[in-house]
């Protein structure tokens, strides 16, 4: 009997294996050809696919990040430091090990079984401030926690640090499965440095959870005021269409100082633990989602690079033309968006791209390859969506009469649609009027007859306007038509935005 007959395949392991094969055989080739690593991030390694879900903790000093990890793993961990003043001055990865051990950052960054190889690009200035902490805890068998230095205010944030804190944080944010922002119920002010860090969460809002910690030290009336103040402060920093999940409590291994809200705190703790424990079950879907976002960026980046190459002259005036192309990169984006029908939300930040383009010689860039672009389109439109379907136990769920299928418009794609919507909607207006939406839909290149049908399907209130979800659905339907799919006469539930399903339920 061979090995495959002895042990049945784990569907989640099979999904990760296929995802890795798609990346290595199809996506990496495009990354390499168009110098993706020089502009964005290093290639993915096998450990990036196989690693446990990562939970990143961020917050100002003395909000209880280290104590929170102690609470979750039910014990202290090697290398930790706890105190009322800034104590944790390192990034610490806490993962499972049978024996307690601290692994220095330089050694951890070359460990092929850990997903930290990409940190080598930050050099010893950072690696000496990074370490791994191995300890025996059941939850660490399936989850890795990342403890971070407290975010300080003003010059304190930079003095004494031999690395760029914001760059390191951005690296971990892009790879985390969940991001916990911790706040002290007595200190809700968001410093400029913390605000800058939160801005790196743009595009990853679905990963973010808020922890209002040390809430047992105030009474109910104060807690209501603190919660309101926190949501008001976050609303000015995090521009998300939906409110973020906030967990309220006192997350440390000590009795509550006041019993007034004990039942609330215990319920919140249970919900948070359930949220964390569910991460491994959804790990494959999250990894697919991250690869989809990366692949969309790879495709857009390749279009930008090849477009800039085509604009370069053969002989004279190369330096002048290259300077003008970098200066007018915003117009280049609009031209590619119009020609290739790429959502504006898929484009990288203009300022950062301009900086990274300066040292390059555009004449050495690769020209557009029909084969590679067909290859990347096939990955995005066929291979990754089919992998997503395999990774979800849909048939089991469909037997539940209360099951609501997931909306086909993925969160990362909707963010791009939302950006366009917000640019079209008038100030203080929650909808776009018909004439404004008409122009945006005509720009997709879809025939007017199709657009007329799309409008009928998407204007749920029949008021001649589209709100943010209706607008996203309309753009999604135009993308389906471009892929050659048939326009439905009646929307299936999977195409109806969750906010509109009330119109279709008895």
C-alpha cells in the first residue's frame, strides 16, 4: 500500500499546496520579468504558504500588549518585559516550541521553516531588535503572535532606534492574518505617530480588531463615554465603510478591579478567543485572498513597467523623457486604467512609485508580453476563484436554511470600487446621481444595452441613484461581462450585497 492510500489528503493542505504551485509556476514569472521585488516586496517562499496564522499587536506604550499575549497563552513567554513605562523595545515573534528558547533575529530570519526571510532587507539595524520566543502553549500550535514596541510620541519614536519603525510595521501588517489595535481606557489620545501607523492599515481593514483594554478600572457611565470617544477618534483615522469590531475588557491574568461589568467582559473575552481560534480554520481562504491582492498588484505593476518602456525614445532625450514620465505618473495611471480596464484601487501609491522609479533605466524594462498577461489574467479569473470554491465547504453550508452565501465582490476589490465611488459622490452625500454614475459606467467600455440592464438590477430602491454597495455591484457586473459571462435576468443571492438582501427575504 502506498502512502497516498494510507493517509487521505487534508483538503486545506491540498489547497495550500495548489496555491503555492500557482504562485511558483505562474505569478512569480511575471514578478521576476517586471522587477516586482524592486518596487514592492520579495518573492513568497514555501514557508509563507505553510506558516501558522499571524496575529500582530499594535498600540502605544503601556496599553497591555505583552500582558494580553500572556493572557492568551496562559503563561509568561521567554524574552518578555512588562512594566508601566516603555519596556518592550523589540519585535518578538511568539510561536510554539516544546522547550522555552529565545532565537536571535539574524538566525530567525534565515530559518527556512519560518516566514521571516523578507526581514533580511532591513539589515542588522533591525534584526538585532527582533527575536523569536518559543514556548509550550496549546494556542501557539496554531497561531503566532507578534509583540511590538510601544508607539511613542514625537522624537522619542525615532531616537535610539536603528531602523525605520513604520517600514517594519508595514511589512508585518501585509503578512498578518489579524491585527489587534490596543487602547488603554485611560489614554485614548492617538498620537501622530500612532495615526501614521494606523494609516498603513489601508486596504487591510478586514483584518483589524480593536481592543479597549483595562476597562475594569472604570464604571459603566465612564465606559460608555470612553467607548464613544474611541469610536469618534478612530472614525477620523480609519476610513472604513463598516464599523470595526471592538472588544471591551481587561485582558490580563488578574481579577477584575470592579465587578460592575463582569458579565460583559467575560462575554467579550469569549468572543475574542473564538475569533482567534477560528483563524486556522479560515487560514487557506485568507492566504488565497492575500495572493489575489498580490496578483492584482503584480498585474498592474507589470502594465505600468511595460507602458513606461514603450514611452521611451530609441536614441536621444532619454533622461528628459524619463523625468517627464515620472513627473506625470498620475496621468500614466489614468491612461492604463482607461486602456486596460484596471480598477484605480489596484494601483500603487503614486508618491512611493515615483521615488522607486528614479534610480531605474526605463529602457531596460521589459515590454508588454501577451503570453504573460494572458497567464496572469487566467490566474485571477479562473485558477484562484476555482481554488477559493474548493477551500469552502459550500455544500454543507447550503443545507442550512439560514445560510447566507458570501458576496462575490471580495473586500479588496470593493475597496477599489469604494475609492471611485467616494471620488464621485458629492460631499456629505451617500449616493451618486444617475448622470454621474452613467459616466463612470460608460468608461468601463461595456455596451449601453448591457449598462441599462445593469442599472435595472443594481438600483434596488429605484430612485435613480446608486449607494456605495449598489455602485460596487454595478462595476462588478461590468467585469463579469468582460470575462464573457452571461448577464443574469435575476440576481442570485451571491451577487446581492448583504445590505440589500432584506429586499429578497420573506
